[in-house]
C-alpha cells in the first residue's frame, strides 16, 4: 500500500475518533508542529488549504541562517538559537541543506574590521555546530572568487559560512516524515469553521476537501493555528472581534542565469541604500537575488512584486556587478510575505521587528503560533507543544525531533546530478527510469528536469496539480517561469494518467496554471508563445 496516496490518507478521517492535535496550516511552522506532535505519540492531523509551503514557506531567500542582521541589532539570543537549529537542519536533512560560503565586499577600510569582528561573534555563537571560520580576505582573492564583482574602490572583504537549502522541497519531505511516523497530513483541505463546546472551548474543526467539496466534522483536544500571514483570519473565525496579530511584509526575489555569479560563493551586501541586506546566492545552478521589505495592508496567496521593488533590486545589484542585469535577464520573479507581529505603536519599520516567535492561547484555548523563520521551525514546534503540555491540554511527553532524520536524508550526495535533491529516494527514481525509460525524457529541452519527476511527485509527494509539481516539487516555476508555462500541458498529461483525470481536467489545469505563472515572468507586454509540444492532445 502507498501510504502517500490520497485515498489511503482520507480513510483516516472516516472514523469518529477524536484527534489529540489538529494543526491548521501546512507551511514550515505547521509541518514542524505536526512532526513534533506525532513523534511525541499524539494522534495528529494537519490540514492545508492549498499545498504544503504554498505561501511564505516556498518563497524564502533559501537561507538557513542565524541572521547577521539580528546580530547587528543585538538580538544574541535569537541568533544563537537559530545557529543551533541551522546545525541541526544540516544534520537532519543533508540532501537539502548545505554549507554555503558568503563574501561581504568592503569598500571602506574600516568595514573589513567591523564585519570581521562581528562575524567572529557569529562563529562563537554557533559553537560546535559552526559551519566554518569567518576570515578577512584581500582584494585580489575576492576578485578571483567573484568574477563579476566590480573592482571600483574595493578594499577587501569578509568570508563567512551559513546554510542554504531548498525550502519547499524540505517542506514536502517533512510532510512525508509526518505520514511515515503516523500523522494524517492533507493538502487541498480547508478549515471552514472552528467548533466549540458549551463553555466556548474549541473542540475541533469543520474542514472541506477542496477536490470533492465534501465536509468533515473533526473533533480534537487541541487546535493549533499555524497559518502564517493568514493567522488573523483563523483568530477572527474564533472571535470576530479579535485584534490583528500579524502585519504582512513583502519580500521579492529575482532569479538569473548562473553567468551573473559564476562561482560557488554567495554575496552579501550588508547595507543597501535603505539600510537593508541584499543577497546574491547560487541556487539550483541559477542565481537568486533578494530581498525587499515592503509593509502591506493586506495579503493574498499569490502576492505580486511591486515595480519599485523590482527597480530597487536591479539598481542595487548593478552597483556591484560588472555584468549588467536588465529586466530581460530575469528568468523568474517571485514575492513572499513575512508574517511579522503587528506593531502596536504604529511603526512601519519592519526591518527592526524581531523574528522571534510568539505562542498565543486564546480564551477559547485556540493555540496560535506566529513569527519566526524557516531556520527555527523545529524549535518553534517544540516550544508550542511544550506550552500546550504546561497548560494541561496534553499529557507530558518529551520532544523527539532534535536528532530526527527527515525523509530522504542521506550523506551520499552527488550534486552534479540534479536528482540529488531527492536524497535516499533517488535510487527508487532511477529504478522507475530503468523500468520505464520513456520517463527519462526531459520536460523541456533547455532544462534538466525529467518526466519521471512529475510521476514521482504525484505518487509519493502528494502533488495534486500542475502548480504543486512545477512550483514546489520540481521548482521550475521559480527557476524559469516561461519554460514552466510551456511545459504545463505535458505535466498535465502525466498527472492525469497517474491521478485518473480526464481531458477537461487537464485543460482547466493548464489554463489556471498559465494565468498564475504569468506573473512570475518579468517581461512586460510580451505574448508568451508556446511550441507545438505544449498541446494537450498531442
């Protein structure tokens, strides 16, 4: 039996048994809570309205870090906690998390001393889980390592180490780990109502299967709101007069060809014109540049990059690179929202808001976890369950996730083949290719990704739509948006065969995907052309 098949997962909802814990939200935080909960032995259910990591958790800067910015703000506790968790992530998911070298170029002689001392503190806080020593390096070495960096008034720089990862791939692997440990985890399953007993205490949820529109009444001892930027919507579901706890801040990223940063090192610009940090990071043989920090009054599942954000990143990047970046060079652009705590003093300075997390217990005993970041997802989950135990809602059981390998974890990694991201699953994928060689066909002639990966995503990674596959399993939407639009019909055909869907479903999927993916393409007033191979009925 395939434990990841939706039919077998849905069977767990048919009994009237009470859940110990229901988690609303399938991003990094919710998945972390679900894993901690099931490992402690609680009967656990996680419900995600769209797909795992659909929101913020697939749109990060792909860094597993303590936060050099928070070090500068003097938040040593947060930095130390995050650096410890960074070390655990590297050990528990080595197929997706790696040691990344960063260079901070210095254009003033005193910057070298300032950043070297600061990053020595960073190393010290990391302790035995340090990824490498920070060192000052000279101008000649920097230019040898960063071939496209402008020489200008370059004095030297600082080399330091941090973590880099694939965010939504890790989310999918955590979801798989939850299922393997006995949790019930469902995407495309929306909570539409919170249920309460006669004393006004929450005792479950009403949720809808978004594929069939069937509703389920699901009783639970504890309900946890881990919905990120949608936190306030769940709080208002509990109490219509609840004050807003989250103020979304938007960050955007541009993805470029590897030629703009051809080496193995990333660049960190510690202070842009508006006082923020900018990263240029190698990622899946491309270059990721970001991010911005724009306060928004509202949010959506598909946030859109603002023109001023795009201009800011292009202008800032071009101050540092000899190879000029123009809009036509952008392979993909994506925006994400940070679920920051709503400032109570009316302040708009989100870059000064701590990224530490908060756990809130409502009068109804709804548990809400907000804030934090990907790096601390495991610790956020531990703190949440520990607090629920302290208030007497669950029996006392120890956290068991600190040294728990995530699905796919292996040290046998060959990064020269893009299938390395599947970790220990790579062998099974290769067996599928041996049995069905036609699955070795490329999805797109200019990309490395294969048809077998779509089948694998649907069969073992709970992907249900074209978007689930191309945005969060194979990542083509984030790496080359135009190419992803071109191959949508091919992906639809493979999915339809595996999920037993008809031609009408395929056509609807392609239309919806192309409409959504178009905003990841930066070229304006350009009609996207599709090759003959993109036709559904070929």
